[in-house]
């Protein structure tokens, strides 16, 4: 679980533990938040481990997966959830360094984590298979004009990873799917400079409210589960009809 310390990742980590997964709660820098998730899982009788690693950095990704091998056993599932966005602005104000940061986590990081997962889960490597869920956004299709087109483009790239990798490893026991979240109550909107964004936009949505992280988590867990055994390269929109 990349980015499991807060928001959608935290809700997904806790639900996964409830469903019997031993969960690696990866985070970048907010150790307190990640340790709180780990403590909550352990208090409920589950198995969890917090690991600090910046998924944009290749040595960190390699160390993250080696830690999971050593501490939690064979990998069966990956949720590529860690993602970032920066302050709302127009394309004409986005510099190259920002594009590198956003794509570094949202695209490069997800690719490297998927690579490590395939090496551990593919039947061609003698493993038993597994499932990957990439946490994307409706922004991939809507473009996020005036807010963060760079972020939207990174999520469109992530969706292409979902489609391509799904077909690449479909015969090797690995399913790869995506969840495109809508406007969900988490702290990510503060990073965009508008902490109240969900309250502002919620009433304008077909369902007339923002979503909760647990509602995204349930879709992720379904796609990871055997209930979704014949689904790969596909997406669930969890976006209140948006
Ligand atoms: P969030 O509350 O800001 O949490 C992000 C999590 O990702 C944190 O645990 C953070 O770690 C971690 N993270 C960020 N960069 C990382 C990196 N380079 N390496 C490792 N961990 C990293 O975000 P969220 O709203 O839950 O978003 C989760 C995913 O859902 C993202 O991919 C986001 O794009 C997607 N999404 C969210 C919404 C929404 O409305 N909230 C909508 C569509 C899609 P620290 O705690 O250490 O900072």
C-alpha cells in the first residue's frame, strides 16, 4: 500500500487488514500518521508494518519491496495509491520542475512499484500471481482545467499503465485494474491550496456530496479480491456520478 498513512491509503490499509491482508503502510514523511494506522490495525488484531520510502526514488522503492519480502512474506497485492498534486494554477504557469515532481510520484513511482510487484507475483517467476490496483482520478478524463492539468495528465499516464500492464501480465496470474476517484474528503485538496474544495464542489455533483475515503477503499478491495477474478485492465469510477 503506497501512501498508506493518510486519506484513501489509510482507509484502504485498514480495510485490507480487516479482510485478512498483512499490510505494509508505506509513507513519505508523515511518520506519525502512518504509525497511527499501523497501531489501529494491530489493536484490531491485524498485521501491519510502517515503511518510510519515497516512491519517486528507485533505491527507496527497491528497499520498500525488500522490506516487505523480509517482514511480511510473499507479495500478493499492490495498491499504487501514493499521489500528489500542487497548487491550483493554469498550464501557462507550470514549470518543468513541478511536472517532474508530479510525474515522479504519480507515474514513475507507480511504474517502479508495479515492476517490483510483477517480479514477485508473476507465474513466470515461479510465484502464485496477484493483483494490482492503481488509484487514479476522474481528472484523467476531465483534465482538471484551471486547477492542475499536470496532475490530470499524470493520472492519464497511470491509466495507460493499467491498461498496458494488465494485458502484458494477464497470462501470468496477475490482474491490474484502476479506481478513478472523484472528489473525496482528504487532505490532498489543501495541497492544491483549497482545503474546502470538497465542500464547495460536493453539492454540484450528481450525488450532491463529496465522497469518503472508505467508499474508494471498498472498490479497491473488491478489485484486489477473487470476486473480481475475471476483471483486468478495467476501471471503477468512484465519483458520485461525476
Ligand atoms: P493524501 O491524503 O494527500 O495522502 C497521500 C498519501 O501519499 C500520504 O500518505 C503521503 O505520505 C503519500 N505520498 C505522497 N507522495 C509520496 C511519495 N513520493 N512516496 C510515498 N508516499 C507518498 O491523498 P489522498 O487524497 O488520499 O490521495 C490518494 C490517491 O488518491 C492519490 O493518488 C490521489 O491522486 C488519488 N485521488 C484522490 C482524490 C481526492 O479527492 N482525494 C481524487 C482522485 C484521486 P505522507 O503522509 O508521508 O505525506
